[in-house]
C-alpha cells in the first residue's frame, strides 16, 4: 500500500489511516535537520536506499517544513519534489558541509553506479590541461575502460519548426542549419516542419533536404502558423529517438552545442527531463537564458538567474534558447495548441515545473540563434492569453516589466458563490476591497460616524495588513445611532461603485455594503471599544492599515485578536476551523482543506500555516 504524504498528514492511498504531526515536534535545529537529511534520498519506487529502508511514501508538494518533519517522524525514505532536495542540500551545506551531498548524490536516483545507466560518455573536464588554447578546447566525450555508448545519431532527433513567413529567409536558414548538422554528424536525424503552400518553395525545400543526410520533411497546415504548439507536437510525435533537440530560433549549428553534454546531464537522473545551453544571437550577444518562475497570489514572476547548480549546470525553471529533452517528457507534457508562439514556451516550462521535472542549463554549451525570444518582444495580448490560461492577473518579466490585468479580463470571479473555498481569494479582488475601505472611512469622517473593523476582518489587519485571502466576507461594527445616516446618504457609496443593501428601518442594526462582488456586513452596536481608551486620547480612534488605507480598528487590535482567537491567533486556518470556547474563539486544527485540484497555484495547502510574507501582495492598484 503506497502512502501519500501531503499537507502535514500521511493518508493511505487505500483506507483512512492518518498520521498527524505532533505539535510538540515542530522545531528545526541543526541536529534534527542533519539527522533527517541523512535519511532522505530521491529513490525509485520499491527499491532499497542507502540506509536499507524501503520506500513507503511519496511526497508531492507540501510545505518545506512539513516535508522535513513528516519524513523524519515516519522513519521511512521518501520520494518527493526534487527541488526540495536541492533546497535542503543547500541549507545543510551551510550548517555543516560534511553532511552535504555531492553533485552525483543529488542528481542520481539509483543505488548502483550511475555511469552504467547513462546514454553517452562523460565530457572531460579541461581545468587541469596546460596545452589547451585560451580555454576554448571542445573535447568530445571520453569513454572509460570498456565503456561503449550508443552513437549520437541513435539518441537525438533535431526538430526544426518553420515559423518564418519569409520564404527566402527560411530556406537560407534551413540550408545553414543542415550544413552545420551534416558537419557535426552526417547521420543525425532531422525533422523539418514545412508549412508553405507555394509549390516552387516546396520544391526548393526538398532539393535542399535531399542533399543533406538523414532529413525528413513534414508538411503541416499553414493555418497552424498562429499557434505553433500544434506543429511542435506533431514533430515530437514523429521522433523515435529517446531525446529531441528543440531547435527553437536556431540560426546555425556546430559542435559548440555539445549535445552529448546535455544528454549526459539528463540521463544521470530520472528527475531531469530538459537540458539546454547558452546562446549567441546574430549580433554576437551571448546569454545564458536561465530563469526562475514562481506563481503566488495570482502573480507570475519570471526572474533571471539560478539558485542551485551541479556538474557545472544551473537548475532553471525556464530556458530561453534551444534545448534537449527526453522525448517521453515532451510527449507527456505537450505544448498548448491554442497559445501564440511568443508565450508558448513560457506556458510549457510552467507545466514542466508543475510536473516536477527538473530543467538544467549548461553554459559551456552554446547555440547560435536569431535572437527572437526576448521577453520584451512579447506582446501584451499574448501575455493576457497566458494569464487566462493560468488564472493569474499580474506578470513580472525581465528586465523590469509588469503586466496588470483585471479579474474580468482573465476570467476570475470575486463572488463567494463562484470561488473555491480551498483557494486564495484572487488578489485582483482586493482592489474592490481597497476602494470600499477608503470610501467607508471618508464617509465616516465626513459625517462623524464611529465604526470599527470586527472579527476576521480585524484579524486580517493584525496579521496580514490586508483582507484574509480565505475569508468570504468582511465585518464592521458601527454606532447604531447613525443607521439612518447610512440609509439617507448612500448615494456617496453608489458613486464609488458600491451598493448598500438589506436596510431594515425597524431593526436599525444591520445592512450590507457590496463592492459589488464582496459583502461587507455592517452591524450596529450601542457601544464600541473606543470607550476603553484613556480619556485624553479617546477622541482619536485606533487605526489599522488595510490595503493601502488607514481605517478604524478596535481600541487595542492585538489584544482583541488574542482574547477572541486564543494564543494561536497568528497562525492560519479556514474560518470554519474556529470554534467557540468559554466566550472566545479557539483553533482546533492548523491546516488547510484539501484542494480538489492540488496542482493549482491558488490552493491554500501550498501556503504555510504561519507567517504573513507569503500572503501579502506586493501591490494593489
């Protein structure tokens, strides 16, 4: 029976057995970390690890600290997102380098000798050679002893996608690429996508191909030019080798590409599925093209650089240039056939990361490209299509460009009835809340009305300085004597896009402010907490920061949260997880509800149950 480790709970794949982390064990010191780290290995299912403990659990993507404690407490080896192992190894190397894993230990997921499983021989290191010319020696892979690896022509197929509507330019580029491939290896298989309907052009393409080795021409529908994902998928389906070179934007080809080097990096680890290199464009500009991506709070950030490396290769989330990939990986994670070409690879690499496939970039390999893949050349409308696909409304791309879209533009709803309770509230909804708080405070100041944030709304101000992103509404208490003032002056709210509803002249104690999609419940009260302030400061209400505005809170916001929600009030839990005990609210479980689609970036279970940094959006416009 395989166990599934997720969100701090060990749930059996069959049955209902649960193993919860004792709260007393939530500590992370150097000794505990090193002890735990000595047990962790990325393993194949059912095999024995270095400690002789068989695999009992498979970890998908819980919070990092939960990963640490669950793997330690269960006393079993775990298979999990390989990025966690990279992060953990980095921490351990800082605490005590003696316990850090070597590059080969980090990468290999096999118990025996890695070299016997790789498809090519290793590239030699030139660091100790004294006879090389200005460190530009590009030696071929060297097989040791009796090693005999498969020829490169049996391992990789070059895929060339014609997305150039300039016929003459395409033919010249294709001829240059094929000449380079033939000079590198005469029998290296190449599949070329040809989308022209011009007969003369087709004949000229065929004449180029016939004289240049193992090359196949694949004709595709010219209507697919606008959505090249379908062309790439068709090319990949035709490949029969274990690896493919996705020759995106390629202009030339030569031995600098070091295909064996990239194949070696992929073949040493089951976790690595993609390997690329640096690239040089037609104007001589050289670039590594390694990026990290992250989606949090409906915000996609793409940042250039790397955090970890092994064997002289960087671990990346996104590659800007051509790359080698496992053919099986390309078939499992297909290109989106609806997106335009300029954001096609952005989408694909996001899904590769979601599938827990590692991507590396080896800067010693170099491709020659036309230089058409820069982020700043991508159109805003294309980014909007990507935002709709991933349900995000803000995108940050290098060098320093931010695209902002409304909830409506990307198809996100702020209505409680249309939002999943297991998801964060879309941060674009906070724009509505920010407008409501500013309008309410301006109205109260103009007419001398006293009010206070209440319940979970005040708790959000205390913990996050914003609306609790898992809360369904907001709560405010006001001086009930001012009920008619709200009723008679509600046009001021209407001019700001807000609506006041549920007035009852007889009760005079309750109404609603709609943003228009989020409900702020207004409760009348004969007494507000301002009376507990010292007399000499009572005329100035306590104010808390909420979404860019200073609004009125209770007299002592922190004490209110402590008394109402108990000593764990700074930790997070869904509203339904709070129960009343002796007049105050206490949390019975610090955990998030399971998400119907665990891979979705907005699932609460992807976020920590403590701390504020991960929940506070960087901007609200």
